C-alpha cells in the first residue's frame, strides 16, 4: 500500500531528505487513518477501528476508574514524557 501511495505522490520527482521525510509522514498518516473494519452509514453504529487508534493514547475512555487510576502515581519521567507527547 505504501509503495502505491508513494508512486502516486512522487511520480518521477527527485526530493531532498527533508522533502522525502515530509512525504513519508503524509503517507503514514494516510495509511494510519484508513478503517480496518467496514464503515456504516448508520450514525448509531460504533466508530470503525483504524491503526491510528492503536498508536495514539485515547485521552478519556469513558470509564471513570480507569481514567483516574494512575494520575497521582505517575513518576517524574512519565509526566515529562506525557508533556512532550502533549506538545504534538
């Protein structure tokens, strides 16, 4: 799939490292948001799973005890990593 996307986007273009990195990030985004399951037209259906959902942390799961379990117990390093991730 990635090869096909790159062929469509690049064609015969010659890119430098930064331009190629940007294009690869765009291709990664395209492949990570595609649904893994069928997409229904019914609004009452659940969201379809995408690879991006497995790569990114869901901020709130909707289950109160899971959302509040580790907030006070995080180490300094984990808080630092979280703040770095939040900047993106």
